[in-house]
C-alpha cells in the first residue's frame, strides 16, 4: 500500500466516514491501511487527514467482505461534497429548502443534483425532515471541527454557554448577532415559548438557519441577513439573553465609519479590538435586567488597547463573571477562551461590588462544567480597577488564596487610627455672634490682587503679604456665598476667585479662622481616606465571609 495521493473524480471520504460505512471504529480503518497493501491510496486531503475515493473504498470493502450497504444518508453526504465542494453550507441549505416544500415540488434555482434530491426525498419518507437536516449538519460540524475552521460554533462551546447562561422565563427573547447556521442560538434557546432572533452576514448560513427553524415546530425563530456592526437589522430589539461567538482577529470591522455610533457607550474600540465592538453591540441589544454571554479570546482580558472599556464594564457593575474554559473548547484552535457574562442593570438595581472569576483551564473540555470551590473567587470590583484592568481568572485565583484574617486585622487597625485622627482634627467651635462674616466690611480678591496682597502660584490665589493669612483667604473663597457667585446658571462650578469677597479682619483674627479652615480641610481629606479604607474593609470582610476564609465571632 502507498500513501501517495491519487486524484479521483468521484466523491471522497475521510477515515471516520469509512468507519461509519463499514460499521467499525476509526482505529479499525487505521489498522486496515497498515495491514492491507491493496487498501485504496489517498486521493486528496493532507497527510494527517487523508481523503479516499468512495468508489474505491466500496469496492475494497466488498472484496474483503468487510463492508455493508452504504446508507442513504452517507450517499447524500458524498454527493453534496462532490457537487458543492467547499460550499457545503449552500448544499445543506438547498437540502433544507427542498424538504421545506411539499413532497415532489423542487424549488427553482437549487444546485442540488437530481440523484441527491431523490435520495433526500427517500430519507424524508422514513425520518422527519428536520432530523434529516440535523444529521447532515452534524456531519458538517464534525468535518469543520477536524479541519480547524471556526465556521461554526463547536458543540463544546455551545454546551458551556448553555451551562453558564441564566435561566430564561417563558416568552423571553434570545438574540445572536453572529448566529452562523444557528448552532449556538438554537442550542441555548431550544425550548418551547422562547423567541429566537438572529443575524448573520453570510447569506447561505442565514438561509440554512431560517430553514432549519422552519422545519422545527419547536422554534419561533427569525434570522436576518447582514453585517450586524455595519447594518443592524434589529435596531429596536432588546433581548433577555444575548449570546455571541463573534469573529475574532478581524481588524476591518468598520471602525472608521462607526466612530460616533451610539452603541459605544463604554468607549470606542480600537481597530484591533473588534471583539469589544461585538460585545458592546450585544450589550446594546440587552433589555434591563437581561444578560449577555459572549465567547472571547483570552487576550481580550488583558490587552492594553481595551483596558478603558474593561474598566467601564467593571466600574458600572456590568461585568458579573469571567469563565476561562478548557483548551480544546473552541473548534478552530486549542487555546483557552473566556466566557464573559454581562448584565444590564434594571432601574432599581444596585451595582454589584464583585466580579466572579472561574478558571477551568486545567479541566478536560468534556468534563463537568461546575467549578470546584478552589476554581472560583469573587474579586472586589475596586481591586480590578488598576492600571492593567486584567480580567484573566487565573491571576485572580492565585491572589484569591490570601491571608484574609491578617489583612482584615491590618485594615481594621488602619481604620481605627484614621478614625482617631479624624476626631482630633475636627476643630472646636463655639457659638458665634450670629451675623455673617461677609455681611460686614469686605474686600474683593481683585482689589487684593491690585494691592499686591495676593498672587497666583496655581489655580487658587495665595497670600503675598503678612497682612493676609492664606488658609483664611482660601477658606472664605469656599463659603456658600462665594460658591454661588462661581456657579453658572447651568449648575457648573468654576473657580473664579477675582469676584469673590473676603471679610476685613485683623491678621490675628484671620489666623484663628485660618487654623479652623485648615483643620476642616485636613478633616475632609482624612474622611476620604476613611471612606476608601471602609470600602476595602467591607469588601474584604464580605468576600472572606462568603468564601469561608472569615467567620463571625461567637
């Protein structure tokens, strides 16, 4: 036997398809190739995935008495491959269109060979038309997966999206803006009472998705044809769940013509961040309280160009979960991919304070998807908002195994010290005379500037004379009456000190007021520090209590 490829004019089959024809395992076919010198030589394909002439294989199986009758489904598949070549989606769509018509009526314009059409009709006599189409689609998806193409969503990825997507109420709408032939959309929404809505740029894929839905009595589906980013056919749709397995690594997604598009509410994606354009398109079609589950390359979680949009997702409480899936989940490569879950807040919702990180990259892609406790951590949102805004679950899982008791004790000690200082900073104030300090003799800052008593060394004036105390000056600049003068009719505050007025007091009295104003400024700064510490302490305590790292005292 030789492995030298010999061109063939008839249909070609893979080793897996030979195994189906013969009713044996793929390993048995491999053994035949090694043991029998007269086994047919490859007629195409690559060394790792050779293709064989169907007629030669059938003759060899018959000669060796190893074959069985080739099923009608296999014959249809081979005739489709011979007629359509790489354009198999069009062939599957033609089969679906033929089956969608009354028996015996052939739609015009079909490229489907008449022999194949006859066999499709024979299959439909013993099986439901939708089952015939789904069986052919399963063969197609398997062939695409082995070829390393991302033309269709893998069954593993569809299973993961279905697992992590929230439950849908009856009457809910599921939308997929890059639905392909509908594998992900119909897998997630395959239940009675759920509305399926989709859009796909490839006309044949969209046609196949529509026909597949039409053949199924369980699917209420509408699929539009067009580029979702450039030509949104669902501008008013707001769905309870949006799922998406978008194109990856595409730089020509239309950034230049879509710069001012209102969908970019989190920031305009760069040319290299087309995946974040798809994410925001999906979010724009989400109803209040609804969710987005989108598959993204792992690099989207940390690329520098996308950090502003990632920060907005976290800051606004939109991102709720990132799941790193096992290698091999996607059909086109063995690299891990992520599932991001977004939620559009409802009118009365409080934004979440944590993002759940799940790391399944060490798992088998066909294993259970429920994470173990050590594979999950709830990360405080404020911890993600650093310079990198890295949303890679693995890095946060490592950080999640930290010394909660020690950190809690240290933060609590810092907070107690800041609170002690806060109490000491608040100035002692006695009852005043009752009249406003600005009701008496005053001078404008413009007059003080002309007199050389103040100068500008920054945005605010400071004293340029020992006759004027700087803290006194700046304290009165922030008085309610001066603040009103600096506030425009639109409500915007602008520090315009020249028109502000300062009471005329002796310098000793100025210094007493200045010391009180200075203490209030330090008090406010310490309050901000206390506020930040309080948030960190509360987030840490809540995270520790929920994860079991901390427990309440008896």
